[in-house]
């Protein structure tokens, strides 16, 4: 009776260990859950049938066939994950190495406390399999903390907390009171404890996993809300800049009408004075309206106004071919908006009282070359010291992650960091789709050079 119950429990535990290992190492399942779990069940049934077909055979052929079936079925299960083939092969091999070492380690632990000499052979395999499953669980947690394909599972604190239960289970199994006196009428108590340890580990994993998913979802929602708030603010800036542009157009039209009036009345002295006043007014507007891209013009115009209020020196150069800009307005606003926000936030932390007397400046360069839209932002910042937190905001926060995700979407390149003390540079390169005419022009230009 005990052996039959344990055999069923072992099949379920094998399925759980396999799913746990594959998800830990390969990340999220790309298949729907029912087909994936059906595949796992099929694999376990095949392995169970194989063990029964070869029950009376203990030779080398049985071992070779069993290992071959185990490796092939495990590899088939990896097809449910979106990972390169090399990862499928590597972690298939790693899983079977851990399984083999788990059994060896379990036997070794039992030997250390002399249980291999005390426990009857008919029950010894139950202890070995029990301990080996816990050891596989622990080893998987340790390995996935470093080598997991998914960033979500490379969490030291989570893996350490989750490993407490299987480690305690190993110690409890080695110290079961019935382990030293296991006749058939008393082993049932130890077996119940073993089954309870399996259940505890299973539900502990489910609870921990769901907790991590819950807090991960909360964090993502929080970041999404911050991004939405940030985008709303950006659109407000763009709208304000757009209104300012229309206001300027209206003022320019009025200016031309006034100039015509002075000319018609031949009041040239007043005309000259009026023109000089108008030039001063236009210079003070700090509004960019020449690139042809509303996102670039609006965001830079807005930050020029901020720079004037904060007394930050800004130098900018914009030379783009609008037809070659690949990102849509939404993505471009996230990239440029976050770059500018990070730069100005860093410069704002520089005060006149700073002992280093760092100049407050932001240099903006946006241009298109033969193949890329290039956005280069340079700014000053307070170098990090034991009492300064100046550059920390540059490297941390959701802004950098948002930029990286969008740059990756367009197969671009994003680099950022201090290139010398007090000077920080962020560069984004976004390739655009070259036409045959573009390629030929590029070839001709290089041929002449």
C-alpha cells in the first residue's frame, strides 16, 4: 500500500520538479497551460511505463534506454519555451546532471547519519528519492539565481527564502524518529511525514511564486502609472509649446502689418526702433521651430524655458532629415523627454554653494547621418561622493528602462554614463529604413571619397 501511494506521489513530484526546473531556467511558457501540462503528464506516463516494462531487467540496456528516454522527453518539454536551441540543450543536460547528483547526494547524506545501515532496503529507496527531490529543488534555486534565462527568477532574496523549506525538509527527513525503527507497522508514520513535507514544499512554492507575481504586477502597474503621468506631462508641454508657436505666428503677422504701416508712412526711424524691439522679444522667447518635427521642437522649446528659469546654460544643434526619422511621435517623446528630464534633473542638483564650482549646462545635439537618427545629450552633474547623491538619479529609475526598451524595439543603441568627472553623456542611435536610393547615394559618396 505504502509503495503504491509513494509511486503515485513520486510521479506527481517528478512532474512538479520538471516544471519548476524548466520555468526557473527558461522563463515563461509560450504555449497555453493545458497543452504544456498535458505534455508533462504524457512524458511522466512514458517514463513510468518504461520503468515497468524493464522492471525485471537491471542490465546496462535498461539504463541506456531509460537515460535516452529521459533526455529526449525533457528536451521535447523545452520546446514549450521561447528560448534559443542552445539553451534547450544546455538545460536539458543540466537537469539530468542535477537529478543524478541529487540521488548520489541523498545516499551520501543518509550514509553520514548511518541510516543506510539501519533502514530496511525495501524502504531505503523512499528516503533516497525523497531527499534527492529536495536536493534538486535546492540546487535549482541556487543555479537559477545566476544562470536563469529570465531576469524575473534571478532574485537572490526570493530564492534564499524559498530554499529554507526544502533545506528544513532535508533535516527533518534525516531525523525522522521512525528512521531508526522501521518495521512495517511503524513506517506508516514516517511516510505520512514525508508526504506532508512534499505538500508543504509544493504549496510553499506556489504561495511564494504567486506573491512574487503579485508584487511584480504591482511594480509594473506603478511604473506604468508613472510613465502615463510623465507622458501626460510631456503632452502638456508639447501642447503649450504648440500654442506658443501659434501665438508667435500671430505676433509675427501683426509685426509685418505694423512694418508695412511704418513703410507706407515713411517713418523709418520708428521702423528701425520697432524692428530692434521685436528682435529682442523674439530672442527672449527661446522657442525652437525649425527642425520640422513637432516632438523635437516642442520638448526642446519647453526645456529652454526651464533652463531660463533655472539659469542653466543650454547649447543645442538640430540638423535632421524628418523623412528618415523611424520612431513614431509617442516613442520619440519618451526617448527625448526622458533624456532631457534626466539631464536637467542632474543639473538642478548643482548649487552655487557647491565646493567644486561646477558649471550648470546642458548640450543638446540631434542630427541624422547616413543611417541613423542620433540624439546626444551632455550635462554637468555633481560627482558621487560619500555625502552626495547627484548622479544616482541618472542611473536609476524607470526613465532609463523605458528608453532602453524603445531603443531595443527599433534595433538601436543606447549608451549613458559619466565620461569624465562632472560630465555626463547620453547617446541614442536609432537606425532608419534605407531605401535603394539612400544606399546608392551612400555608395556614391564613399566612392568619391
